[in-house]
């Protein structure tokens, strides 16, 4: 059995522009530690509700669109990790992002959570991301790494 500090690493994959840098960091860490990488995408109910207010799409259409975007990002992360020889599991959940991250980390007995934190965001988006990161750090039972 390996003495590696991080046997299982949970990576939040959002399908954003920042994902690639965060994925590469997580994959590199997983490879170095001989860890299993668990890539998680969460279809965020708050995002669905906000999009519904400004869109003519139905809630179901918005949810399907976000699910498809999430799976595309997850498959991309899986491909990058497998190219580096990192064992990977992909997972999509629906709910409140920070709750799902913490719940899955506990359920899967994760040793490290890796989250991206963009350098520049407009006011409200910055508060939402900051609040999400803060809740994960406060409630996680394992280490949390923030990648910028």
C-alpha cells in the first residue's frame, strides 16, 4: 500500500475558461502522488434559476444544456488525465455546488479537494465564488487546495 498523502483527489470541473489550468494542476498532483482523480461537475440550481429569468428556455431545457456542457468538460478532464496515466472517475450531480462537493468528498473518502478561483470576476460573481469556496473550506473533512 502506498504512503501517499493524497490517495483520492476530488476536482470540481465547471466547464469554464479556467478549467484547463485547474485540471492540469490536479492531474499533475494526482500523477505525482499516484492518486485517483475524481472529476465532479455539479449542475447548479441557482444558475438554472438565474438563467430562467433572462431566457425564454424552459427550466428543463436549461438544465439539459448545463448537463451537456458539464459532461463535455468531464470527458475532457478524463481524457487529459488518462493521457497522463492517472486513474480517473467522472461524476455529475445536481444541486447546490458547495454542498455536493462536500457530500461527495465525504462519501468517496477523498483526501484532497481542488477548486479553481479566478483572479478577476465582476462583483456579484466574485461574491458567489468566494462564498462557495469559503463554505467548502469550512465544511470539508479533508484538505482543500485553491488554484488560481
